């Protein structure tokens, strides 16, 4: 999965941030993840190789932006306009932005955004029912061409169906939490969201089990290296009733088989 991190560092704002992998990784090397700084990859979409070719080539997959921060973070307000311009200029690439700050979108969109750049998807995170009800009503009113929901880490059962039924959501992603302090993800929560997506014709992807996965009353402790492959073996991804952008980690359906507890 290609990643572009124009800046690094973030501030926690909701329950999904509690065990943030960026904070965990930064702490392991003595770095303060709450300090926000521009990175050396800031101009990556426009960077070229020795022969003049772009380093980020079409066909490499969707470029996920700001995976070690939040694209709409206040500290990045001065850096963001140039990033929008890079995305506009690289119309041959698909970009995805995952945010917990959808409330800042209107103030941060570029002047020529219109109803959205055709090559940019905005993922609104909703890790539990509280955040779904707080963020999604606003999200549905915003001029965004490609709307996706990211329910990761999934911290409880969530009823997305009223928002899916309103139309405009193309895709829902669910996944459990990783790391040594991971909170449980229950398979029935994931299945329920999938059923909502099927009823509304919205594409669905079960990305990862998380480190603490509960299925049929049994608790499974799953190593990080197996969390995505075990989710893929469930075979519950749903393509939706309409075309949607390609997603990473696609795998053929298989029976879900989990390591021992």
C-alpha cells in the first residue's frame, strides 16, 4: 500500500486514538508523537527519478496520505494548500485521506474543490456508535465525491445503516485494534456491519482481526503478521452494488481459521 506522509505527529481526540500505533512506535525510539513536523517526503507526489519519471507511478495502488498524522490537523494548516495542489496536479493517481477531523473539512478544502477532486477519497473514521453519530451527519452534508467510512479500530457494535441509506457512501472498512493493549473486536460486530452494507448495496472490506479477536465466544490472540490474512480468510468482503475504487489487501474468499488462544 503506497503511503505519503507529508507531516508526522498528531494529537489524540477520541477513543480510537487511545492506543495509537504512531504514539507507540514513536515512544519506542524516544520520540514525542504529539510534536507535528513536516517530513522529508512532503513533496513526494512531484518527486522524480534520475530519468525524469515520477517516483509515484500510476498503477501502484491508491496513495494513502497522512497515515502518521491527520490531514486536517490544525498544526498543518500552512502546509496543506500545497498538498492539495500536488493531488490536483497528479490527477493520474488516486489519493485517500483518513480523518478523525471531518469537522474541519469545510475550513480546509481548496478553493477549486467543487464537489471533490475525482482522484481523492475522504475516509471518515467512526470507531464506535458515539463517533458515528457525531461525525457522519456532518460528513454526509459535505461536498465530497468519494465518501468512505473507516471503522478501525472497531470498539463496539455500530449501526451505520441510517447513514448508508441516505446515499453517498461508497465503501465501509472494518478492522480490529493492533498492539499490546488492543481492545477486543468481536466478529459479530463485523458481520452486522457487513449485513448493513449488503442491504444498502455499499462495498464492505474486513481489513484485519486486530490482536484480540472474539469469535463465537472464544478469544483469539493474533500476531500482527496474521491479522490481515486471517480477516481475508473470512471471505466476507462485499463488492457493493456499484463500482468503487480499488482497495488494498484483496484476497480470495476462504474459510476463517484462527490461531489458538
